[in-house]
C-alpha cells in the first residue's frame, strides 16, 4: 500500500515528507530499538513512541518505509534533520500504537 494513502487514512501529521511513492508492506510496533532491528522487516511501517535520533538509524538499517510516532509525542529537531538527510518519512498521530495498528490492519497492511 502507498504511504500517501496511509497518511490520509490515519489523518497523520507529516513531520518529514516522503520523497517518493513509498510502499508499505507490513507493520512493526515496538520501542526497544534492538528488538526493532532484529524483528522488523524491510518496507514495514514502524509505530513507536521513541523520538530520539537513533530511531532514524534503526529505520535506515532495516530499510523501513516510515516511522509513525504515536501518542502525539514531540519529535526532536535532531531527529527531524537526520530523517530528512536519510529520506526516512516520519508521521505523527495522537492515537495510541494499538489504535494506529488497528486502523492499518483494517486498511489491509
């Protein structure tokens, strides 16, 4: 599914714009970075409450489609800058990780 459709359906705030028509193939939810590195799959969208710069490194390493920040957490400026450099889209939602995942499941992701 196209990330742009997910953005619309979640009514998410775009913190870092996608540079292209990014495809999303799955979802991973987690806040422990080492577990995300071990378990998330390429082209997953990652739901987390973490906002520090290291989330961009993890997303780049795994080749994730995007990061969704749940619970309306504020994203650090350093994180935004690095995400732009690495072409990692960051979205933000006031919804909980569970609510976001349920919506993504209903969309067929």
